[in-house]
C-alpha cells in the first residue's frame, strides 16, 4: 500500500466566481496576483498576510502525487427555500508527472467552480486524506474551505 501525505496545505485565497485561465501557468499567475491584492493594506506582520505569503510560496511545491480524488461539499437552495448540503468528488490526474500545489488548485477550480461560484468560500485551506479512500492507488482527499 503506497504512502500518501495525510494533508496537503493549500493556504490561498481564491474566488470560484473568477473564470480562471484555461492555461495552468497563467492560472497560477492569476492566483498569485489575486492573493497579493487581498493582502494589500494589511500590516506587514499580519498573521493573514504571512499565511498568504506561505501559500503563494507553496504553489510551486510538488505534492508527490500524480493523481488523486478530491471530495468537496456545497449547499443549494431547494424550491421550498431550505438549504441542502451536497457532496461531489472529482478525479484529478497530472498530464506532466506529479502535481504541483498550483496545478492542483487549477484542477480543483475548473472541476468545482460550477458548484462553488456562489458559495461563501474564498480560502482554500487544505486537502486532508479521507478515511474512506476506496482505492489505495488513487487516494481520496477532502477539500477544506474557509471564508
């Protein structure tokens, strides 16, 4: 059974309402610029600014995974006005070898933006290895988002 990281830190702000480039490198550049903009005006030693800097730095780091499954939750309003929580999953596979964190965020954005564009989430915190991974060769991670 292969060893998979227990968690993958993402630590970047992003709005799924953004269209996002269809080119991985251009998307990562947009992501970095978006994160610089959201921290502009914060104090130099603000904890949010420091975490954001770390997140931008991590975008080029390798996850050591060439493929994984990502589960995420979102809410929809039903016709009766009640909110229903839904869960989806997507399979992500690198076309170039192993996934960098930036490439991983690219695939998450393009796979989940239709469900998350109107949600109150704008911070990608981390991916945590799920206890219910069905297939050890393709690990399942749960996406944790913040506001």
